[in-house]
């Protein structure tokens, strides 16, 4: 640990950030940054900064556009100056793709039209461009559904806790665990891979009706509800790193509970 690189995680109290801090501490000197200690570490230099902060509530983002911009975009711009580093890792979203239902339209080289994005997706996309413009070395992850030990919302959480769902049983999602995200970060940094954007997720998708059956839950789905589908093209990362299927990541997550 004496010669370990110093890595800071912004949003270290969140679901992803807290797990990343736990999983990466064996390979890096980890400093967690949150609202309470943000100013204390301001202007401290780090080898690596991971931004796992920002709003993840899509409904709130649509209802509170300006507030979401401040939480998800202004905060990113600010952090790039507040925490100087050699490599900046930004956790973005699959929502930067207007058509995230069809993986043929979700290559990292796909041209994105901002006019077609939701407020949530637009703010993530703007943040990506800010990172690419300012950071000398960067890695951007476009992530689908992330499953972690502190999961507190989303359809998987709702099924596990017999809570009301607002989307149809045909809704299907690409999934990955916080543990695997940490592994991928370690792999890319260990191989000096930077200035790249990666779609990060499992192979294929899992539909909610299958999840309910797998968990042996008698789940009630609303009638005529919206069907959501998220599946990105992960071939770019898959050529460098052996990704599992989404169902396997779901199983890995359930084993932790």
C-alpha cells in the first residue's frame, strides 16, 4: 500500500461510490469525498478521481430540470477544478443514447443528437463532453442498471421488497454489479487505457417477469404500464475484458444479500 496510487471517489456515500471505495481499497489508497468533507479535500491532488456522484433519479430530473442540471452537470464541471488529478473517471448513463432499446444504435461511436434526449440524458451527455474537454486523461462509463449492496430504489429493489411497480413485466434491463464496475476500473487503469468511452454492462438483458419468477415473488404489475428496455452494444469493452451475462450479474448481486 506504500506505493499505491491515491484514488478519490466523489459520492462515496452513495450506492456505487460506497461499494467502489470498499472494493478498490485493496489496490489503491482510497479517499471518499461527500458533501460533508468536500471542502476539506478541495484542491487536494490525486492520481485518480472517480466521479460516482450526481442525480440518478430520472423522474426527479424531468420534474426539476434546473436542479438536476446543477446536481449532474454543474457539479462535474466544478469537481474537475476542485480536485486536480492525472486521470478522471466519470460514471455516465445509458440514457445518453436516444434509442437505448436497440443495441445497434448504442455504439460508443454513435452520433448523439442532444435534441432527442431527455433532460436526464442530456445532462449526462453534457457532463461527458465537459470531462473530455478538460481532463487530460479520462475514462467514461455509460452504465445501465447497476446493482450494489446499498441498493435502495429501482425495479429490482421494488420486487425484492414487494413494493409497487410502475413499469410492465416485459421491461428488460442490461445489468452489472458495483463489484464488476470496480474490477473493470482496476483492469483499465492497470493497462493504462485512458481517453476512452465504454458501454459497461452485462451480455443481454433480464425482463422483470423473469426476475419475479427467479425470486419466487408473486409480483403484481400495473396494467397498461410503460415497457422500458435498456441494452447497449458492449462489444468494445468485451474485446478487452470478459463480461458476464446480465442474469449472472443479477445472481452475483443476490448472493451478496
